C-alpha cells in the first residue's frame, strides 16, 4: 500500500493521468482512536464475524456507531473532508454519493460540509417504480466522490462505482472510514477499476493503537495478528469463504 496514489502530482498540476492506489490519511492514528473511544472495534466471543464479502474474521468494525456519537462523528467527518480538500480538490468533484446503506449518513454529512449535491447508490436496482439504482439527481458528466463506511476486499465499492458510471457520471475517488488493508488483490482490484481509495485508518494502525491502550488482552492480540497475517486461511478455517 502506498501513502500517495500514483500520478497524484500530475493531477495537482492539472494533468489528466488517471490516479490509482490506496491512500491512508496523515492522521490515521487519530481516526483509530476515535473508533476505539466509542467501542466500534469488536472482538468475537462465541463465533467469528462474517463480513458482507463472505470472509470470516475475529474482529468487526462497526462504523455505524459514529452516527450516534456527535463529538467523534464531527471529528471523523472533519478528517474525511480534509482528505477530500487536499487530495481530491473542491474543484474536482460535483456530487457526493453514499453507498447503501452504511455509507449514506457519512455521505450526507460530507455533502453538507461542502454544500454539495447528494445521491445514494443501491446495491442493485429496486424492483418497483422507476427501477432506480441511484436515488437523487445525478446528471451525466457529473464528477462523483463515493463515500462508504469501510472496505474489506473492495468489491462493493467497485460495484457502486460501476453503477455511477453506467448513469453517465464519472467517479475515480472513494472515501471510507476504515480499510482492512489485508485482503489479497483488494488494492489491485480498486486500481484496475480506476478508483483511488482514501481511508481514514486501517487494521494495522488500529491494532497498534489498541495494543498500546490495552484494548485487547494478549490472547486477543495473538488471534488478531494471526488473522491479519493470512485472512484467507483464517477465514476458511472458521467458516468463511
């Protein structure tokens, strides 16, 4: 993982070279602290967590808790807005899009911060009415930043971005609160799809902060490290894909 997407310097100079990669924000430790402060980092007790990707893991990040904690929520939104300001640029996007459903509140708060239009993207077109997959007004040619709560293998972000592109809009940036940062091919898949993923923090950072705080005991740290060292193997051994 790089801390700066490819060709970012060309973009800042006004070039047209496509960006690629995953970028962690400069204050990634602070984002991890905020998630730990509100108890958003969960450790399995009787059975592993199954993520939307189908992977199994001993830990779960519940970013949704942020929407109910105003102080931490405000700081997380500030971190995300600073990242967009510095590494996307206010002049390089027109619309903020939230992914169904967890991304919607974060997208709404960021859109409000920038006084930007908001849309949200369904996982699939609804089966009634206008059969829409994108709700709100998204005109062809608009430049979109996708906002979501977290990313494991990146596939759902790619699917959301594909729907935005089918609507005639452009999207090459996605912002998430949490990026697992350990799944094989995740970064390559995002790069191939032409998406730069901007993440406020990841598991490596969060585990370091959690261990320093004593958030996990020694045995829990051992299990989490085993999972992070080889997620596919851990997942398959515990009922995941």
